[in-house]
C-alpha cells in the first residue's frame, strides 16, 4: 500500500465474496458496453500491465488533483487512489449514469468523486470542486468513435485545465487521440502494451512548463 493512502488495510474477503464482487463489476461493465459501445470502446477492462505502464510516469508526490475520463467500473480508480497523496483528490467523469452510480456506491474513499458529465466540460467540473487546475488527466475514451468535433474539443479543454508540467495520459487502440493531442502538446511520449485485450497504444502528452 502506498504511503500516501489514507485507508486502512481492507478486511480479507472469502473467495466466494471476491468472486461475487468481481462478477458484479464485470456485469456492470458489460451492460455499459452493450448500452453505449461507441463510448466504452472495449468489452474487456484494461489489464494490470496497462495500468502499471500508464501510471508509471506520474509524480505522485506532486499530484494534488488527478482526473479521469471514462472510468467505467473503476479499473484505474483503485490503483490511482493507492498511489495518491493523503490530501490529493481523484475526480472521474463519465457520461454513463450506470457507471457513475456504481462508482459512487462502491468507492468510499473521501478523496474520490464521480461526476456525471462530459470530458469537454472538464474545466467547469474542476472549478466547481474548488480547484484551479489538474495535475494529470487520464483518458481511455475511444477517440476514434467519438462524435465529430468532440475529440479535438476534449484535447483542447484538457490542455487548458492542466497545470504547466502536467500531463494528459491516454491509452487507445488507434492513433487518433495522438493526432488531436499534437495540436496542443508539443512533447508526446508513446508506448505500447501487448498484454492487454486488445493490445493498446499509450500516449503521455506533457504541457510545456512555460505555458
């Protein structure tokens, strides 16, 4: 457990209880995919390998606000909260009320907030929760299937809401997101994770310190 975590060690659950919890999580994820396949992008949640690689560049000691777009059933939420500093905050934004309700019911960490809304409104959402900027923004949204104009709008809004030196972390199955990011982020690092279903491309867009 991270030294920044505020939660005590969880009570050990029986195998049956863990299986029921996992089954419920997958059921919610699958239902969300069936209802909004163009917004979810994948029928399988991200692998632990993708999570570890995606979050590796984050400077957790300097992260006070972490934002995630399209959290689904919270595949990244637990790992982020484990690493997040004691006074940090995690705000996740999703357009699917099924996911937002599930996350608000199952994640009790006081540093966590799930918001029903669009990533295009990230500046307003961040401000409404008392913050002037975000340190990192993570997205698994399927940019290649978003409605016309939404992808570029999300990339622009994300660049504006990030502090100088902050980063936009994106995992995708195509390079479309990088095309949108390149209009705003001069420095974009790239990676690839084969141990994911399907294998995915990773991008880290860093906001210029002088911005």
